[in-house]
C-alpha cells in the first residue's frame, strides 16, 4: 500500500513550519465549505476535527457558502467552535442556476439514461448545480476576491492527525498549486464525453498544455481498461475533491477559465453528471506542472467510505494504510498507485 511505508520515509514538513519556531503571519487563505443548513451537525463534526488537529494553532478564517441564507442557529453554532473569524456567504443566483443554454427537455431525457446506468444523484438538479459551482464558480464569489488559497471542507468528514505546520505556508513556500489526499476512479457513465470535449478543447488550445503535465496519469488504461474505454480515453482517475487545498490563481487563469467555459457550453454538467473532481483533475493534469501538485500524506482524512491514513504516531483513530472500512473490493477504486507511478510521491 502506498501509505504503508516505514516511518523513516515519512516526510514531516512540520520540521520547517512548526508554529513558534517560525512564527509568522497567516497566509492569504481560508477554510471553505459549501454546505446546507440541514447539514449543521455534520459541519460541526468536521470543524471540531479540523480545529482540534490543526486550525486552533493557526486560526484561519472559515468561509461558508450556501445557495440559501444561513440560519442564525447555523451561524451561532459554527462560530462557537472556533476562535477564528467565520464568514457566511450567499451564492449569487447567476452562479448557481442552470445556465440559459441548457435545454430542459434534453436534461430530463438525459437523467433517465443516467439513472438506468445507476449514476448516483443524476436526478438531483442541485447536485449538478453543486458540481458546476465547485468546478467553475466558487472562486469567482466576491467574498473570495482578495483570497489566494483555500482548504475545502465538507460536512461529516474526519481529520485524524495532529498537523503542526501551516499547510498554506507550505503551499506558498514550495510553490504548490494543489494538494490532495485521495485519488479514485470515477463512474465512467457520469462523464462519457468529458474526455472527448477535453480533446476538442486542447486541439484548439495546444498552448495551454504544460510541458511537465500528467497526461500519462490521465490516460492510463493498464489497471482499469473498462473505465478508460467507457470514458473514451480518460482513466477516470481523479483527486477526490471533497478534500482540496489549492491556490485559486490556477482556477482564475485564462487556461482554466477557457476550459471551464468550453465544458460549460458543452452541457455535460447537466446532460451528463460531470463532477468537479474529474474536471479539476483533468485541468490540473494537463495545464499545470505536475511537480506543483502535492500529496498530503500526513493529513489523516476520511470522507465515507475512503480514508487517507498515514503511518504516524500523530494520528488517532486511523489505521495506517487503510483506504476503506472493511470492504476490500473498494481498494480497486484507489488509483493513487497510478499517480505515484507517473508523477511520484512528491
Ligand atoms: P457527495 O460527497 O458527492 O456524496 O456529495 P455531498 O452531498 O457531500 O455534497 C458535496 C458538498 O456540497 C457538501 O459540502 C454539501 O454540503 C454541498 N452541497 C451539495 N448540494 C448542495 C446544495 O444544494 N446546497 C448547498 N448549500 N450545499 C450543497
Ligand atoms: Mn460529501
């Protein structure tokens, strides 16, 4: 298992970034959560974990986003869990609503097909909207205009390990664009034309491809040829984006903006069920220097049903090397070995 290496091989970036040793101002960054009022208990759980293991040492602000106003209860209970500033932001309608060029009839027909293929959440319009917002909208919210880095946090996730350094400073000092914990294969039926559309786009814009790209990782077909075939050339391997620590300058770049607009016009956020995870991952794999993408092996993390469990005494409640709870067939879904093979462990 990729995470099962002996302790001696563990990179603890913390040595250089420990608080007190190199006490310095906060980076321009925020913890960021898109969340519904009903998910308050799950959000409190995630916050408690991240505050306990990390943020109480650094006090990065939290920015909460919602397509409807947050309730007073949501605001009071989340703010009560942190000394840091909490911001509560409403998503503008034009960022959330189905765009005008999406044909409702085609959408309805498409949903039927997607459901036959058992594509999860295909019939929930809000899920399509959420994926599109996370793909191409969140970093355009006026509340983030002056913010550079974010750490995305979902309700009901777990953080297991004490992290003693400022991860945002680590990103900045090491010139990293994107940090992940887990790599998974996607349901190919949710993205049959994502790769073909991507190929069309890069044929029009070959200049956006980075010379040190991760194309081999994106197109691997050795381990799951079935996925590659159904997704028409994309392995479906992606950074699991419910966890991401990233520099928004990448999403705000001309390359990504043009790419997102191309995908948005193609309609796959609604006619298929393109997730923000494969969209982010394909863009990073093509347009970014792969050495600027970092595996946070030291951040113990769970979003059901998958874990990232480091080999470290700093972690509690995370079994070293574990990817899932019990069900070994789920190990087939882990494609981190591909990332390590083509790009390395960083
Ligand atoms: P899954 O992880 O793919 O099963 O999807 P989730 O249900 O966890 O949704 C992903 C993220 O988007 C979570 O942070 C949710 O709280 C959030 N989310 C999903 N749909 C909506 C919505 O309609 N409104 C709001 N405000 N948040 C949403
Ligand atoms: Mn989730």
